[in-house]
C-alpha cells in the first residue's frame, strides 16, 4: 500500500484545522444563546409551575399579576400600615429577622428605590504594583460606626454571583465614567464584556 503524498497530508491537515476552527466558532455562537435560552426556560417553568394549572404560561401570568397587584397594593395609603405591621413582625422574630432583613436589603440594592450599585469606582489597592480593582460604593460614609473618611465598596466576583465588601479610604476611590450596568457586566464577565 502506498503512503499518502505530502500534498495530501497537508490538505488533510489544513482541512481538519479549518473544521476545528469552524466548530469552535459555532460553539462561540451557539453556546451563549443555548445557555441563555435554557436558563430562561428553566426560570419560566419554575415560576409557571408554582401554580398548578394545565395551561402553559397561565401560572406565570397569575404569579406576575399577583406580584404586581401586591406591589400596587403595598404602596396605597390603606394597605401600607398592614404591610408595615407584617414587616415589623418579621423584623422582631429572632432567626427570621436576619434572613428577612438580609434578603430585603439585597433585593433593595438591585430593584428598590435606593439602588446601591449605581456608583462604579476604581480602587488603588497597592501603590507599588499599581494594582486597581473595580467596585461599587454601597455606603459613601462610614462615620456612623466611627470610621470617618471611609466608604463601603462592594467588589463583585467574576463569573459568580458573589462578592466582598471592603472599607476603603475615600482618597483611594476614583469614580468611573461609565454606566453601573456596563461596569457590572464587565466585572462579572471577567473583563471580557466591553465598556461602552
């Protein structure tokens, strides 16, 4: 049996490299779309399944409508005292208080009237190596706990829904001229997403 010529080997090698490159490009295109669709589908199915009705999507509409109605009701003059009473009760139950107040503060930071992650900043962490970190000021003044001149800065982790809070001297805080949404996307993506 004859050995394949060098030209045939070269053509085979080039073709397989192109196939691998096209496959990787396909993954880069299909991967994020597929994962996004999958997560959205799972979230939809979870919310839709909270109310057991045989019509797909009706459970989701009922949950969405109920939450919207409760939100509207909670802001009326008549229902507000009742909601305040319930919140006061939850804030006085020993174990429930910690869980409820933490969750409420966390959700308020993202969707409440007093959004916290609106001021992206750059922090110089070490003068010698000129290392900077991106964070969000969550409390601009820490005087109430005896730390004047300090601010609380939240540093989100990349590829994760977690982060750390550090108290930073205001002299090391430099505001970033970009929207907080774009900066958060930039940090969470590990610096891959662009800042516009």
